[in-house]
């Protein structure tokens, strides 16, 4: 979260039930907020329904990246994934994927029905293009 635009979330959430652990004014280690989802009635009692969302900079709390740590697991140790996915689908999920962070700059892009072209996977943060291998992997995942 430190190298991303989490400060934009924080500005938007000001005044809401939000807690923040900041590293600087624009870099955050963690933040969480409580959402009020409404109410429901049961046996004549009205109950408020709330949910907490928590965003953590996992790299600050772990010795390595999630990708490195997950590579230390044997395939049979992915018990939760194996409940829902097997075979080729599981293999694809166990590989690090790519995401066009700079391209997805508005919510409408999440509704697009095709994978963006390779040049849209360019990362300004890392100043690098996606490799052919990674883009081909993204195309494979997209088709499934």
C-alpha cells in the first residue's frame, strides 16, 4: 500500500468510521473501516449489520513478498484453493499473475469484456512492460 494511491482512499473516507496506521501523510501501512450494511429483524428484534474492511500492506508484515512465501508451499498445502479448483485451473491460480494497474483508472474498465492489449500492462511504478510470457499467461487465464 505504501507505493500505491491509498491516500486517495483515505481522503474519500474522511469523516467515516476509519482507522489508519500511517507511515507518512501519503503512505499507509494499514487502514480499516466499518461499513453499515443496514438492519434485519428476527423475532421482533432489529439488528444492525456491520462489516469491517481491512487493507494491509502485507509486505510490511512479512519477511518476503506473498509471491515468494507462497512458493514455499507444496501443492497439497493450498487446501482452501483445492476445495474449489483442481487441475489446470489450480495451476493457473498458483502462478503469479499480472494486472494492468495503470490502465484500470476508472470503474468502467472493470466491466470491459476483453483483455486489454499488451501495451496497457505497462507499469509506471516499475517503469517496465509486461513480458510476452506473462501476457500469454494472462490471455490463458482470461479465456478460462
